[in-house]
């Protein structure tokens, strides 16, 4: 055994002066202190003092006449004074220790005058002689260890620390070692019991061939005084177990949704199972350790605890060799955190297997994105991420950046320009799936969307904090390139809008279905794009006072800004007559418009009331048509509006393309009308009914050869058909109203 040669010399060091301790009337009573000297260690223990918030400890060297304060306001009820290079106790020297209780209102002392320490609270002085031999004489052997019924009992010497290792295997295929350490600075037992005369620990209660190794070594964590082990006791066990019984592929996995549950699965031809667990020492265990790897070891912090399980066959009809697949759960856990080693035993030790589980982690998808989105003539930062499921909460923050170093995700360095600023979104949107589908393992989780409006012309780092089941994790993204107020990417787009108000008489806002809308996106700059750019488009109902929020839903498939074009359009059919928000992404850029209504929203049906009426039981030609074969107006129907599309004239002809006509196709309205009941009964007015707008068309194509370059003209005739009770044999004029307002006579 090698020991350090300590030179107990204080020359050249500035040391505290010797003090006279004066006891003042005390607020707290004196602690009751017990003191013991071991080789290289002086141990103080005391009883707790009522109302004390902590304890100050002093040591007085009776030879050097030096007082040293060792600790301030410790809450422990013991103090270990180890000999070290930095704490050089002298062999056979007498030391006086002072333990002072500290209250909230009073410190341990007041400096009254030089050379005097006046204590306000209770003081306990205790003297002892240090035992610091040149060589450590402590021994450890078989007489100090008892192993019975898989239980280890060690006769403890308080200046030593101990480890217990169980090694499993026959040495041919490699061994697996599980270590349990008992150290003076890293104990899971209560602080008031670590100095009990015995250390006890249950072994992992599985049978078979294993070796138990108990080691003792110098107990000081710094190991300044001596190195190496004091002694070692090795005992080998070969307990009889059943033959031809096995267990394989044991798995312990925390619940994916963050519930406090551990799921077990295994394969075995046995029938009786027991599962045990012990906490893993995260400071000393190798994170790459696997229980199936030969000649490896892992350290556990706690005693082994049996897990309550109810095994269940999950593939009773599927034979694995001559075995079955099983499952069970550990429930009732207080937390989803903690690192544990699990062991399973089958049929009273016939075979065993191991697995381990670590802290449950929030299922990050590395999907958090911060991207500039065009918002009309303005810009916002669009924050998006894949939702982690029900029960998750989110916190968004932003900070300006001075610079980015080694830019690129998932790792980069940055310097903040100021503090993190919380972002409180007015609305949290979602893309794609409904909330009920946001579950772990979903291949297409819904995507959260938040708009942020920071000060422009700056670079930003964004942080998303995700908390679920009291576990927190983070994702980051940053803005350094996009939009007119930030450096632009090579190819950008602009003008994402609905084209309802882009002039009158164009192909997109005339003669369209009332529930449709056309959207437009343009290349930012002259020329055309040189390749196809895929587009993804989403739509959601606006979140207004009278409208509940809906998730963003995908619009269309295979959308793209085509090669050789400078404008992209799409006509969308809206489900109802509400305001909508559209979100579009292309080439890593995002665009956003809201307050979009279907074209019919801007139409007033009552304003369309002039046109041909067919008051017969059969269709008739539409008299206003210029077509060679006139379109037919159905029975009991009235034309309420018309339109034309003129296109294709030559330059020489000089007829420009033109579009006229309303966007009322498909509009529905309640009406009040006159019911025709026939003679002799009287007509009945203000009968309630409903109508819908339909259309018939006719195309006028110039006869060949079209030497004059005339255009093609398409005629549109919009009509409604009256309810059946309004169309029986008339007794006179009838009246149609919308609400109480006159619409037309028939």
C-alpha cells in the first residue's frame, strides 16, 4: 500500500489569527457533538438544534494557535475532516473543533474587537487527537464480509469506502459486471445513517453462475492520502437452475407518449417471470454500455427493487422456437425521468436477461423553422414545427444576433445582442391533420404555425421550448437570409394575393363559380423562371369573433411554378362563404394572405333581376342569343344576368379580348313568391321557398375561313327556376322577393 508523505509545514502562508471565543447570551442552544478520530479522518456528528438553519464549524490548532473556519451554514449533521494536501492535519496533534448553530436572525458570531469572536448562538467545543500514520494500517478481509441469501453485509470502517460487484457469466463468452459503490461523498442513504457500523446491500436476486467481489479503499474522494485498495473479498456462486429454459430479447422502453409507464417485452419458453430494477450511476456509467456486450460493466446507485408486473402473452399463436413473446408494464411511476438497469429472471433463475432505460425525452422532430413570409407589402417571420402531440406546451422566444459562426443546423454558434424576448402568439395555427391525429408515431403530424413581427433589418435566433410530462427540451433556428428587409436568396417571388380586385373584366373575376377564388404569385423581377419550382399551398378559416379556428388543410397536389413562366395562378373552390387564410411555400420562402372570400361574397343576387322569363312547361330558345343554335331556357325559369367572353381576335381585326359577367353561379337564396293555385281559389303571396343560380352557355365560332380574324365569343346566361307551386296555371302576375325586398314579377 502506497501512502503520500505529507509535509505538515505552514511556513510562508498567511494564517488566521488566534481568537478568544466569548460566549454571549445565546438565541439557540448549543449542539450536542460527538467526535471520533480514524486514520486520516476526524469525524464530527451532532444532534439537530431546533430553529437552526445551519451550522458553522471552526478548527483550532493548539500548537500553531491558529483558528480556521472550515464550513459556513452547512445543513448536514456531520462533518468529515480528511487529511489532504490542502488540509494538512498533523499526527498526534490535539485539535479543538467548535460547532455553532446559525439562525435566520443571527450569524454564528460578531467580531467584537481584534482577537475576540463573540458568539450569539449556542457553541459546542470538542477536542481530539489526530491519527495520521505514515502508512495506512486499515485492513479488510473475509471476516468483514458476510454474503447470505443474496444479501451482502460489510463491517464498516468509516474512513473507508466500498464497492460490491456482481459478475455474471461463465468466462467463455464474456462476463457482464454490475457494480454498486458506497462512497462517503456519493450516497443515496440518508445523511444521518451513512456512518452506521454496517453497509448492507441486496444482490440482484437472479440465480446461476456469478461472482461477488467486495473491495475496500481509502474513503476520501480526493485520494490524496493513499491510493489503491485496502483489501478485497471474492466469493463465487454457482446456484442450480432449471435446464432448457431461456429468456431472450428483453426490452424495457418508456412510454412513447410520455406517460409514467415502462413497457416490457421479451421472448421465453418459460412461464414464471420476475423483473428487478436499480438506478444507474450517470456519473460513472458508459453511455455506450449494452447488457449484451461481453466483458462490460455498469455501476448502479440503488438497491435492486422488484417490479410489480402481470405478464401477458402477445403472440400466443406464434411460436418463436419453442417459446412465446410476452409483455408487461411498470405503472404508477412518479416521473418519466431516471436511468435504470432492468433484469428479468425466468422460472426461479433458469435464465436471465438485461436492458436499461434512460430519461424520457420530449420527441423532438428537429422540424422547427423560422422563415420570412411575405405578408402583402409587409413581412412577418413564420415559425413552424411539427406538433409533438396532446399534452405538450410550447414557449417561443427570440433574440437578436450579433453574428453567426459555423452557420448550419443542427449545430452552430451565435452571440446574442440582448436578452431573449418571449413571443406570445395571438393564435396558434396548425397545418394538415386535425388535433386528434397529433399522436406519437403519426407519419404526418400536424404542423404548428405562429406569426412573429420583429424589428426588421436584423438577424435573429429563435428558440422553441417544448415541455411534456414535466420534461423540457429545445429547438433552435435563425434568420440570416430572406425577404426585402433581409438579404435575399437568388430566386424570389412576390405578389401572392387573390385577384378579386385586380381591375374589372378579367378572366379570373368574371363568369366564375360563386364559391371560387383565384390566387396569383409572380416572379420577383423581370424574365421567367428557368426551372419548375414545387409549391405547397394550405388554407384555413380565419379566426374571427364568430368563426372558430380550423387547421390548415392542403390545397391541390403537384402544384408548381412552371419553367418559362413569370406568373402562377390557381382557382380554388371554397367550402363556404367565410373568410380564409392562405399559406404558400416555394423555394424555401413563405407567403401569407388572409381575409380571402369566395367571389360570390361580393355579389348581391337581388341586383340581378332583368331577363327573359319562360312561363311554360317546356324549354324555350333564349331570344337574346346570337348563336346559330340558341341555348335553351328551362321551363318556369327566368334569366337574371348574362355575360360574354371574347377572345382570339387577330391584331388586324382589332377586337380586344374582354370578359363581362357576374360571379353568381351556384349562389342560393331564400325567396318569397306567389303561389298559383288556379281558379277559383285565390293566389297566395309570400310563400317561402329557395332558388339556386344555374347557367347555360353558347359558343359562337367564326365560320371558316375566318379571314377577318374574328374572335370566339362565349355567351353566359344565368337563370333561376321558380318553385313548382309558383308555376301552375297562373291566375295573374306573381311576385318574387328576397326577404321583404322586391326582386321581379312573373
